[in-house]
C-alpha cells in the first residue's frame, strides 16, 4: 500500500491523500521502507564520483540518507508545533506522512536526471512536490486555503535548511571536502 501510494500520488493526488489520511499506516514505517531506500537510490544515482573503490562512497550515501531523514523528522516536528499558527490540526504522524510523500517527486526527478547530463532539466520536476504538498495540506492537516501559501513557504525553508545543515555538518565531520 505504501509503494502504491508513492506511485499514484503523481497521478491522482487528491484520491491518494484521502486514502493516506484515512489509513493508520505508521509514519515511522513509511520512513523505514520508503524514504530510506529512495534516499539511498537517489544518493547512488546522483553521486558524481560513483566509484565503488572510493573509500568514501558508502559514507557519502549514509550522510545523504541521514540528512534527508533528519530533515523529514526534525522538520516535521517543527511544522507540527507550528500547526496552530496556520489554523491547522493534525498529529505528528500526519505531518511526517505529508512531508514524506511530498518528497517522492524530488527523489524521482533527481534519479531520472542522473541518467544523462542532457536530462538535468528534469530536476525541475521536483517542484511538483510543492503541488503534492499543497494538495495534501487540506487532507492531512485541514489547513485553510488562505493559510496554505504561508505554510508551504515556511515548510520549504525549514525542510531545506535542516537538510543543508545536516549535510554540511556531517560532510565536514567525516569527509575531507
């Protein structure tokens, strides 16, 4: 069911968000069997130094996975604490699900773009995640329409910022850049 939603959210986001909102699948399970594997695939696909003999090969992948998962978990917690300011309601589980499924467009775009240098423009498809997120705000968090844009902008800043901070700190600690 988790993978089915991850695929169908691109085609029928309204229907899928309704199903996800009504389902009791754990957000932690979604992180474990959807986000971690897709983070790993994206990391391997986009690694410019894709050389298995490189001693830092796996370390770069682990850093990327930690950065993405940390961004989702910590960012979701921060967004969950901010829900009342946007007249929204929902559990931390629902916020994590919203953010996790919205990330799928980014993963897919970066994986496809990594297949050839001429396909770099496909990364812009990752912006579709904002549309998926926008639609999901109504179904997952009951966010009023007049508050969605602010919530979307704040979410983007928080999630991107946390991901970059973790990535920079971990790269500086463990890799010689």
